[in-house]
């Protein structure tokens, strides 16, 4: 027996037969084994043949398995399985039939016909189930449609459309496709193109998620309803499944053969089948090996002649990359651009889909949730398209609510935990024989159990009502499908009975249940069964990190007192703190300009006055992490070519795939503080890049993706004019009119700024804030602020640190330098305090449990008084 003479499925059946004989310890390979092996090997051709021949496959399989159990067995290992005489005859007959039918390989059909001619167990079973040779040959002819077997994978080409395509009409008829709302103009345009004589192939081109596939499904819906022109009536739309077409195609030519079989089935339908090819760009290059044709070239002739009607769908990028380059393929299709629907259209689409999602998730979706999903997704999710992103928001919010309904309510869960805690306590008290305490706990437990049972009954009651409402909604959906089918069949009496009888009755039942729920006051309700705008806002916040949900009281309080929180971290810069706080409040109150960033600020001042520190403080207040901001050090952008690092290297250059340092950071965290530190050190071209960020809140990266900056706070720091600020503030000793000095300094600094930075850039900044040089009293406040970190470090080692007023004054005086701001203070603290403490800790003078008092005396500097746990005082200069 030469394995090369059999098709893939026939060979699989023979291998199965051998394995079945081995597993059952049968000494012979019989025709029963091959019949069982055939039934196990094929799920397409053989069931089709048996059905057409009037044989029930399951009954046949049962009889074969029964007979196999009755065959004699041998014990022991390593037994040889030899073919029986009838098996050999059957194989000879199959070979003879192959030649008679003009085939090149032995197939399952040949084996089945040969089994009928053998006079043994298998042929008797086939006769018992009513299989006749005439019916079998007729079924084989119907399956093959006049084709001969010319390759080992020919079994894969039988019923090619059923195997490699999905009948959209059938899915629409059975209610498995979502309804298509709107898009009437696009659907009409597609039907116009389908009605042409040649090149009647529309190609839907649009961004991902705008509804290209939905248009093909909409045409299937219309065909099922008969709402199409006469020339498209009784037509069927099949969606090509490229995955199934390529799966298991091991040898060269297998894929092409399957595709040709699909095309042949479509051609033989005489125009009654329209092929929908989603992601049609995958055809270009599909199945191609060296010197072989790809799938696109195989279908080109049929597309041009109008023998194959196809609807294609692809995105704009893939169209340009694959289809547009192949002019021969492009000319065979007629482009139909599918634009993103407007917000109004997207709301209509979601209203049409609402029932489907309510039925699936068993929740109610409010209209405010639909409007919120469209408006919030349009505003905050910029890298996706309507209606897809809005549908996903509704879907996820409904899934989240369903999960909450199925879980224990918070109040009930709390009681369950308390009960568990008291039960543990009772077990512990029992061992101590404390009857009084035990009685108290048992009384508490009884009360809690009573509360739990009451709450549980209430929760279960509400849950049951919600479930009943959803059951009625599912019933309505099934009734609507039944009514549609009756309408297609012309049974108008049944249509009237369903639509004006059963559906109305179910709707009334729903109203009664809803009234039952409404009778419970909102404060006493345990279950929330409807998705509202706040649920959608929470999902948007989770997706993007942007706080769009309703503010809790704690957050409102935090925003109202934002200045106080920032002043804890930054001293002496009230003007800057107020400007930044106002911008944050405008944003959270929803009163900011939606087209621009939350706020853009230019901080000017001498070194060490708190420009960068305020950015860190803002990041800490908003995100509880001062390192959560995006920091761009502009000294790294001094060269002209370094500007590309912000948005990413152009194609062909190293780093193209990595994206830009600025754009990638904002794409990952759309809600963030962006600090451009020391902008005067950057190349002037950097300012050109930032112009559209400041004005329109957007920037295009090196891959053409639009990055949204509308939810960022942009802070730029600069030392421009610091010499003017320093010089003017030094005159404070000579005059007490500080306001006039501030105003004069501002004007002079702005003049200097205009000489360095272009006016169109300055004009786009919300506020230019001048930081004042720090005064002695502010340095004194910063001393306490910076020593706080040292307190925390020592507290972790259980060492208590105390500074006297004199010590703080000493550090403030030593660290004061109006030219360098607060930076010298850090050095003084490190030199005079941290270094001294480090030596004493290493020397063992300061240990766990010590109290260290730091004092200062004139002419002596700082003095450390150490009080150990033992009564001993050590004084050290």
C-alpha cells in the first residue's frame, strides 16, 4: 500500500483504523476498523454524503462501535496486526473505483463505495442503516460537482463555501448579527456598484472601528428582509474566512486549490453569491511562495469579468500599503470611503444597539450613558474612532455593573466579615471560660446574623426582580425574531399576534417589575441595575488616567485648598502657585478651552527659587508622586538635529521604531505635568515644534499619529533675565516699595525675553510667571521643610531628632545667598548636620532609641546633645 496514492483524509482514516485495532487488542485490521476510522477522520465530506444518501451518521457510528466490541481480542504486548482478507479486497476495489472515476488519488468516497461491495460486517451495517450504492453515487456527484480528484488535499475543496466562508444572510436571519443603524447612503452606494455589469466590486475604505464590516452586515440584513433592488433579491452574502482558508495548507498549491474551489462555488451560483472579504489587503501576498501566485492574482480575472462579485474592506493605511501599489487589483474595485460618523449619528447607532447589550449583560442602559460614551470618547480617546470606542465603553461599563450585581453588596459583605471575626473571638473565649464575655459576643453574633439574613433576603428579592426583567427582555428579542421570520413567510396573522399580543404583554410585565423596583427608595436600594453617565466616566478614567468622573468630596476639598497643599512644598512664590491652582480648577470644573492644554506656564527667575520644585509639588499633589511628571531637560536639545528626539526619528534613521521622547510619554500618560527645564538652552527649532502643542494641544509624531496634549499641564522654566531680577531686588534695602520693583522688574525681564524668544511662541503661553528671589524669612521656612526628610530617615531607625530655634536660625543664616536661592541651604544642611550625624552613628554615639537635640551658640556653630536610653548625656561640638 503506497501512502502517496491516497488523499490526506483517506490516509488519516487508514491510520485511525490501525490505531483503533491496536487500542482494542484486535489481531486483524478489518473493514469495521476502516469504517470507524473514516467516520472519525472527516467532519465535512462524509457527513454530507451520508445525509444526502439518507443515512443518520450517529446511528451508523453506534452500530459500528457495537460490532467492534464483539470482535475477538488477543492479550500480550507487541502483537502484529495483519489486514483481513475482506480489508485487502476492499482496498483493491477502492483502487479500481479510483481509475473508473478518472481520479488520481484514492479518496474516502472510493473507500465507502468499496465497503458496500465487500460481503462482511461493514457492508451488513451499511445495508442495515439503508445505504444504497445508487444513492451513494448520486450524493458523491452532488458533492464533487463534476470535479475530479487531482491532488492529495482535494477533500479540502469539497463544500468550499461552507468550510471557508460564513453565510451572513443566515446569521442575520437567526439574529446573530447586530442591527445596523444609519449608513443608508453608504449601503445604497455599495448596492449601486454591485448592480454594475463588470467590475461590480465595492471596496470599503476607512479607519478601523468606523463600521466597514457593519455595512456588509447591513446589506445581508436588507437582503433577508427583501429591502433591496430587484437585481439583488435572493442573493446571499458570504464572508470569506482567511484564517480557515490558510489553516492546515501544508503543501505548495493547497491554499491556491482551496481558494479556487471557493471562487468556483461563487461562479457556479450564477451571481447569487456575493463574497465579502474583510481585511482584503491580506489577500495580497497570501499563499505566495517563490515563483507562485498570491491570492489576489488568482481572483483578478474573475473580478474583472464580473463573474465574481466581491465586497472588500480595508483601512486607509493598508489600502495605501498593499492595494494602491497593485494597480491591476485596484482598478477592479470601486472605492467607497467610510467616514467616521458624527457624534449625533454615533448616538443613534448606540441607541439602536442598546437592547442587544442590555439583554447580554442583563442590565439597563440609560440614555445619558449613551450620550456620555460618545461625548467622552470623542474628547478623551483620540487614537480610536466612533462608533467603535463608544460601543466598547458601553460594553465595559455594563460588564462592570453586571459583576457588581452578581457579587455580594458592600453592606452585606461587611456584615459577613464581622460575623466571621466574632465567630473566631467566640472560639478563643471558650478556651478561657469567660461566660460573661462569651454571652456578650453570642448576643452580638445573633444580632449580626439577623441583620445579615434580612439584608440577604432584601438583596435576593431585588436581584430576582432584575433577573425577571431581563428574562422578559430576552423573550421580547426572541419574539421579534419570530415575527420577522413570520413576515418573510407571509404569515401576517402570526405577525400581528406576536407584535400586538405577546410583545405588548411582555412589555407590560417589564413595566410592572420596574414599578416594583421604583417603589424602593434610592437610599434603601441594594442593587444598581442601570448604567449611567458616571459609570461611563469611570471607565474613561481607567482607560486614560484622566480624572473625568464626578469628584468625591475629598477631591473637591483638595482642589479648593490646592494653594495650601502647594505652599507646604514651595515657599515664597504665591503668584506662581495661584496661577497653577486656578488652571487645575478650571480643568476639573469643565470650564477650560477643550482645544488647548489645561495650562501652559513659563516660569522665570534666578536659580534655586523653586521653579522646578513647584512642578514636582504639582505632580505630587495630583498623582501622589513627584516623579510622575514628564521631565524634558532642554540642555539635551542644543543641536538642530536633536529636535527630532521629541517626536521621533524620521523613517530610515536609527530610533524610528522607538518613537519620540515627548510624544511617547504623553501617549502613555495623557494626563500629566510636562516640564521643559531651562528652555533657553534648547535650539530655536524646538520652539517651532512646541507652537502647535501650546495652541491646539496636539502634535504629530514620526509615524503620523496624532498625540493629544489637551489634558497636560505644560511648564517651562528659564533663567532668562535672572541678572535683572537679582540686580533689582538687591535695591530692596534702599527702598521699601517692593511692588514698584516687582512691576519694573517684570517689564524689563519681558523685554529681555522678547529678544530671545519669538513673539508667536510667547503669545501662546497662558501665563508668564516671575519667581522672586528668596528672602531670609522664606529661607528659614525652607530650612524646616528640608529637615523634614532627615527627620523621617532617622525616625525609621527609631532616632528622635529635635532642632532648637537657634539652630534653625543658624542654618537659615548660613544657607542664605540671594544669588543662588535655596540651593546653598542644601549644602549647609549636608555639611553641618548630615555629615556630623553620620560620623556619630558610625562611632556608636547615636543608636536606636536616642534623642538628639541640635542647638546653636554664637561663635560655636551647631551643638549636638545626645540623650541615650540609659541616663547619660553627651555634649559635643
